[in-house]
């Protein structure tokens, strides 16, 4: 029951904030052809663009974009605001970057495990009597390394 009250309180606090943000939206009568919106207003309108769009659906007096603007500088500010807050097409690369980072982490783990196993195999081989030749131990080490790498990759792909 406590979390319900918390959610209700958050909702009651969020609604006035959204309305306050929308009151600073584009389409306000303060902007005219003689006194157009500039870069900073463009930046602000870009930041609140999604909120202004939702409100515009229900209220035609709230606009997403100010038509009385300085041109390029307003447009640059608007675009910068949209990109900074709402993302700008880079989200497609984020997943790819995350996968590359995860693969790099797995490769690093594999390398560490491989080095430790090879060190232990070497210690084991040195502790053994010289009944087996060094060629045999090299072959055993190669087979163990290949199998270990394959198992680590299989394990990582299951994740």
C-alpha cells in the first residue's frame, strides 16, 4: 500500500511539472516577426518537443515548433535540444557497442583462464617424471587449450 501512495504522489508532482514545461512551449504570443525566438528558445523547444507534441494533440494552442524564429540558429538549437535529451539515432549503435564490449570482456576472461590453465599444465608437466617427451606435453597442452577455448565460447554464447 505504501508504494501505491508513493506512485500517486509522484504522479501528482509530475503533472504540474509537465504543465509548467508546456507553458514555455513554442507558439507563445511573445514571439513575433519583430522579436523572434532565437537559439536558446530553440534549444528549450527541442528539449520539451515530445512533451509539447503530446500536449498539442489535445490542445491546438500549444505548438511543437516556433514559426516566428531567427532561422538557422533557432533550428540548430531546436535540433540540438532534441538530440541531447531524446537521442539522435545513436541508439542503434549502442547495442552494437554493448555487444562488442561484452565480447571483449569474454575474450579477456578467456585469455586469463587460458594463461592460468597453461601455467598449471606446465607446473604439472614439470612435476611429473620425464616419462613423457616434451613433444607429447606440447600436444596435450594444445589439445587442452583448444578444448578449453571451445567450451568457454559455448558457455559465453549461452549467456
